[in-house]
């Protein structure tokens, strides 16, 4: 049975900031999302707990508004995504992260993202008292974290940035296939020297 991963949306409080960054008003956003302007106003004021479906429509509309001028995930993602299988050992993951000079890996089994492992995961296990030698032999599936969020390559950079506040990386996918990855380091590099 395949594990279904729901799209993790940014926090509702980001709607107002994203809307203002794009220079649109509540009425324009409501029209683009197919919802009422009063819903947008109540959301921005924190006075309503909307359905997932309506929130998703609003964030998709934000992504699509003014899409010609908006920086998207595909503009800054790395197309070279190293992955690891869950049955391999922590030692294998550590070697791969060292060789690729990265600090996190998506865990992928048979083309399905099942979790993640990062330097932080390993450091946390050592801090909990697990011996280095014992840790090296542990299968990744026994200590992996939740999968990194997955977004469409046309997602607005503010969606990516919001997700990176809570995650080490964001996977950029299309039709269920991983096309790239965005990390905090990539966003920082882009800010310093945008291409």
C-alpha cells in the first residue's frame, strides 16, 4: 500500500504578506481563487478556520497571480537530488552526505518519498546517548524523519520560504517525480547573488 502525503500548506498568516508582496487587493485575490472577498478578509484577520480545499485554492491563486514576474521554486532549485533507500544504514547516509556536501537526504523507496534523514537527525540521536558505532549500523528506516514537503515547480518563492522555516528542504515535484530540491542554503545563495 502506497503512503499518501498531503500537501502541507503555509500558515494562514502568510496570505496577507504574500498578497501585499504581489500588489493585489483582497477582491482581486478572492476573484482569482474563486472565493468571497469576505473570506479573505476574515482569514487575514484570523477570524475564520476555513476548509483545506478553500485554503489550497487561495494559495494556488497566489502562486498564479502575476506569474510572469514572480520567482518560482524551479528558478532556484537544484536539479541534482541525491536520495537514499530506507534499508541502507546510517553509515551509508553519512557517507553520501559527506561526498555530496549536503546536510539532508530524502529517503525514497521504489520512487516513493517515504521520509528524510539529515545531519540534525544523526546529531539528535547521538545527543540522546546512542553510541556512534551502534548508530552507524542502524537502518535509516528506524530513525528517519517525516518526508520533506513536496511542491510544484511553479510554486511562488514565498511558499518555498515559508516551508523552509519548518523543514530542512523542500522537494520540487511534477507528476509524482522529484525534479529538484530547495534548501535554506540555496535560498541564501540566491539572495546573495541572484541569477
